């Protein structure tokens, strides 16, 4: 299983927020934002900061997807 943050990016669009707005609101680094953009793992502390900043639940910003599905989307 792999992690996908597509829900996070859709939520930002819905709220008319840019990634830099999220970075400031959640007090996360540009490196962490880059990891999120690559669907890489981040700590639960980071996820908690993002959820607090966006007033949402972790299920609203990420999901677990089978590796084969994630791989076919990136082709």
C-alpha cells in the first residue's frame, strides 16, 4: 500500500489556498511540502499540524492506495 495526498491538494483548491499558504498555516517546511507532493511518508506530527491548520481529519487529506493503482496513475 502507498499513501496518496490527492485529497489534500483538492481540499486546498476548494479552500482557494496555495501550497505556500498551507506551509505558513501549518508551520511546515518546504522540504515537508515537497515530500507531500511526491506522495512520500511524513510523520503523524506533520499530518496533525496540517489537520489542525485546515480544521479537518486525517482521512480528509490522505488515503492509502494499492501500489499498482498508484503506479498506473503516474505513467
